[in-house]
C-alpha cells in the first residue's frame, strides 16, 4: 500500500492516511485492483460477455436453429451505413445461384433493392431472460424477413446465421465455465480445507490423490468419460454431465490454494488468540480464518475458469462434448475442422475469437485479483 | 496451471543426520529414500490410471458381447441367447467387476491387450508406431518449451520492465489464451490459404508407409517443428512466467548482493548462483508439463493429421471400441508416469537439497 500513502508529517495523520487506516479489507482490495489496468480491462470485457449471455436472444436477429440449404455458406455481408448522405443503414438482399462453370453456389447482392436495417425492431418471438415474452431485437430489417436479408457474419453449411449462433454459443460457453467452477470450488474448498486444517493422515491422502490426478493426461481421460454419455440424453443432461467432467480438472489447484492458506493462517497470532479464548473450531474457521483468504480463493477461482472454457471447447470441437442442437463455441468450431472448407469460407473460424478474448480476460482479471488479494502484504 | 510453489514437496524425507556417519553415506540414504518414495507414488499412479482406464472400458451400456452381437446382426448372421451366454462365461463377463479387472490386468501383464473390434486385429498391432510417434512429438514440444523458456525467463527477470520483458509477457499471455488445437487450425489455414502448402502430417507422402530408414527419420525431423511449436507454446508461456518469478525472488536475496560486492562479473553472479536455485521449481514442473503436452497432442494431432494415438483414440471412442480406447488411455498414462519419474530423478540431480535429504 506504500504508493497509496502520504508521508506522515510530525506525527499528524493526514486525511488520506486515515481513510486507508479505517478502510475495510474489501475496500483496500478494490483500491489496489483498480490500479491494475489490464485487470480492469479484462473485467470490463467479461462484464460485456456476460451481458451478451443474458441478452443472447435480444442480440441475435434470427432463430439460431433456423436452417435453409439455399443460404448455405454465405460470406459475411457488409452493411451500408449511409444512404444519400444520411446515416440510414441498409443492406442489399443476396441472391444465390449456381456457377455455370464450377457448379458451386455463388451469391451476389441485388443492388436494385435496399433493405433498411433498424435498431430495436421486431423479429422472431422469444422470452427475455427466459421469462418475459418479447419480439424486439437489437437489429431488425424493415419490410423483409431478416433470415433472408441479414448476414452480418455469414452462414454455416446448413445456412444458419453465424452471428445469431455465436450469441447463443456465448451464453452456453460462458455459463458452462461458471457452473463447472462452482462445482470445483465446492470440491476444492472442502478437500483443501480438510487437508490444511487437520493435517496428518487426511492431508497425506488428499495430497497423494491430487498428485496422482495431476500426473494423468486429462484430455484422453475426459474424452473417454464424455464418449460414454448415453446418446439419447438431451441437451440439459449432457450440459450438466460435461460440467461435472470438466470440474474434475479444476478442483486440485483450488484445493492446493485453500490448503496453503489454512496452513499459513494456522500459525498466525490471531488464530492462536481465538483458540486460547476458547472459540469453537467452527467459529475459528468461519469467523476468523475464512474471511482472510476469501480473496485468494476468488483469485484462484477466476484463474480456473479459462481452463474450463478451453476444456469444453476442445471436447465439443472433437464431437465428444456438447452435441448439436446445443450451441457452444466448441460446437461452432466443429465446422472449421475441415481445412478445405475453411479455406473457402474462412468466416467459420470467427468463433475462435471470443474463446481467445474470454480466456485472456479471465487471466487478466484473475491476475489482478491475485495481486490485490492480500492488501496488508 | 502448474505453480512453482509446493511442487517439489512430499519428496523430502526427514533429515537423517547423524554425526557418526560420513556425508557420502548420508547422501546415499537420502537418495535411496527419495527414489523409493517417488517410485511408490509412480506405482500408485499407474494403478489409479489402470482403474480409470478400466472404468472407461466398462462405462458404455452393454459389453463386448452386445457389441459383438450388433456387429454380427449387421453382417447378416444372428447369435442365439445361449451362444451369447456361453460367450460371456468364456470371456468372464458374468464374473464380478473386480475379478474382470484383475483378469484384464493379468492379461496385460502377459502383453495381451485384447482385440480392437473395429479392426479385427490385436490392439498392439493397431497402435503400432503411433505410440512412439506420440512420445517423439511430446518430447520435441518439451525441448522446444525449455529451449525457449529458459533464456527468455532469465532475460525477463534480469531486465525486468524492459521493452522486451513486456513484449514477452504479452506474447506469453496470447500463447496461454490460444488452445493448441486452435493455433493448429490457424497455422493450417494460413499455410493452405497463403502458401498453398499442407503443413500437417509428420511424413511426406513418399515416406508415410515406408519402413524406418535414415531418410524417413530425417523426413520426420523436418516435419517436427510445427507440431512442437503448436504443442509447446502455451507451456512455454507458463514456464517463462515461473522462471521469471522464481529468479526475481532469488535476485532479491542478500547472497546476490554479496556476490556483486565481491566484484564477480554480472554473468557469473546471475548464472552461477540464482539461476541454479531458480531452476529447481522449474525442473519440477516438468512433471506437470508432460501430462499437459500429452493431453494437448491428442487434439492437435487430429487437426494437423499427425499419425499419433490421438486420432485412433477418437475413432475408437466414437465406435465404442473400448478395449482399444482403454489401452490407449492406459498407455498414455503410464508413459506420462515414467516421464514424471525421470523428471523427479532429474530434479534430484539438479537440487542437492533433495539429494541430501534436507529441506
């Protein structure tokens, strides 16, 4: 905190110093976190991504599952922003035809027609946050069907709109990280706590288990487990099965952090004082020890999420994770597996971008929290 | 993410210092005890992996006979209930699960890994060279990781907050954020779209099926860099960060100031003492790096179409060819354990504190 302090003059405590002296632990953490610019940027990006997850339906303009062979593999379409010198965005509808020489499907914009693009217009009906009936979307077109005229990021092989699918995929992939990390957190805190607080035999056993788990190459193992999920399970069942499978990765690191904090705190004077005053074990753990390392756990948790997002993406990419009709970043990237197809339609690689951005953002934010976690240090 | 702290613990037996014994004797005792503990842990890990692999074999509904019947009826012939029962008895599938596990282990110890159903050939035949190639690729990736991470980590620590330090940190973050298979996709795409070349594979078409010769080996070496970089890059990013922070901790210590005050030249001050100490957690992370790289190689092999066990495993899992899949998981696991054990021995060689049995 040295950089926050104003030098003391003649024993008089300045206002700034007093502010620091009476600040709560969380205030101190926040002040320090705020200074970490990359971490703040990461936090902003994550907030945005979770907003997208909340409003995925609002942000998409067509039903992500609506397919049409006639619109297969259309390239991203440019939006014309100005019409007659004024800001009136419009697009040209796209016409598909067979190339007479190569027999490939080619698309050309019909420049004689202008379809106006509107903000907050009407589109397909959905339920906002899963509850409120709604048909407003961020983008809509006037006097035309959006699925026939709007292709911001192009379409996939089955003619489904990539932008709308990306919105739904963001929701799945971002929440799967959160759900899995919650499960790992539970396992990690429980086992790490036992290990660190009691020590002795339980500690040895848990530490050996962690060591064994860490020395196993995880992906082949998870592939095996994921492949064993029954084929008739529905999206929700597979979703939770996958979260359980990938949460088995993350808990070891969390347990390690919790154990380390427990061991170092056990020797602190304030714990000794609490023991001498006759506090119960439960009170010592939850009233005295846990508050002083919650921030460390939050940091470790944040840093565990990216690995989970990558695991889900990898498993789904291989066809062993979430299965269509579920949509996630990994499911979307499955279309990019074929290199020849990718060269012809490079926009299929777009879903790789949010994965990289999300992983980076979580890493930056986690680093920032870790640096700020111990404000008295 | 492998962390430096806490990694080498568990391997240090209590000090067996007795003034009567000579130093050498104490050395050997500490070493033997360390090796014994590590070896025990390796055996335990192998057991755990074998149980997990066996679970994978048994997870899908039905057993070998059900899939055999399905295969038979697909080709037109039928199997009666009695025949199926006889087959189950013969294969021991009606016995309790732990007996089946012990039998499976018994067969494996005799070198019999069962049949790959889809291929109609013994599992070992199908795996063939692929396991060796997986090892070769993983080792290449680790060599790449070390060759890059060590000098960059030292540089970043010594010239902290310099332009290059920031540049490496930035590249490292990007390397961490891009999963290997995605990097492989991007490289394949760039190779195809801009250079018209297929950068995948481990051999040129001429050598793909050829027997081993020096020419084929050289062909393999020429194809190694891309998979090694793709697999190694995120590990490199982690290793740089570990090396950097370890060395920064060491550089602050008084003995470095002492060395400087004594007038040693800077290269010697840094390389001879702090780097050697900082190397310890760095070496011990190889135990975590190896499973990580092997894991990654499975997916990356699919994208880059490398002839490793990766594509085979995926095919086996999709076809529910569980003996093949289970064997591959088991072999990868055992391979990793052996690698980790070797790295433990290496750690002992690098760090005299472990060798001497002192913390």
